């Protein structure tokens, strides 16, 4: 394959694996090069500003991990979302072109069919059928709050600075003035530490 170069990749279009979807449902197609920040900004705007009740995240191959990450971020930010996950295989066609040909010969292309794992995740504000395969109920509010509070508390505890020392301790020892109890007391002089 060292003489071949990939010139085109195309995915097989498949219908969404969820029945009874509203026609205006938003599908976020996550790609390997997608930026999570951009995906989340758009998805959050759809759910919060436009009031969408459902959203679908889908990705295949190397984008599966990124797809799951987006879903977990969405669930943590919004809370109370029902989830249905469907895993399947998708066919990806790759067209490779031979680079090591004489100038006058016709191009030789090689087409490779790959079956890659694919994931589709439906998130819904409305309850979904709990008997369907891949259903996950929303996390309880109290559990989410406590876990989120503990996680945030423990992470900030390590970052908090200790309280500043009293004002006297901020001065270096040489500059501290020690006053004897009696005028003729211990014989120490100002600016000299008592040993």
C-alpha cells in the first residue's frame, strides 16, 4: 500500500435507529476532527435557547469516544436527561489511488470497504421507554448535586492558599524590634535577635 494514497472517504448513510422522532430533532454528527467546544456550544444553544426537547449525537470509527464525551458533558450541564444508546456497524468506503504509474497509463484506484463501529445516542428531556435496549434513566438530582459538590470541593481544596501569617511574621527577623520587659532588662539591643 506504500504506492497508494487515499483520495476519498465516504460513509454509508443509514437511517437513525430511533423510532418516532420528531421531524425537527437535531442530529450532531461528530467527526474525528470535530472540536468538542464547537459541538457543545451549538448543542447547548439548541437545547437551552431554542427549547429542543431531544438531541442526537452520532459518530463512527475514531469519533466514537468524542461522541460519548459530548453526551456526558451535555448530561452534566443540563441534568435530568433520558438516554438511549444504539451501537452498530457502518460501512465506510475508502478510495485509494496508485501513485507509482507510468505517465500514459490509466489511473488505478483501489476501493476498500471497512466496517467500523458506530454509535448513536438520543438525549431527551421527555421520558423515554425504559424497556428499550440501551436505555439509561436520568441521574438522580441529589446524587448529581452531591457528586458534583464533592468533586468541586475536593478539587478546589488542593488549590486554596493557606491564610496569610500574622503581620509580625511578615517582617524578616533582623527587622523585628524586641522590647525588653524592663529598661535595664536582658541587655538585648533593638534589631538584634535574642539568642
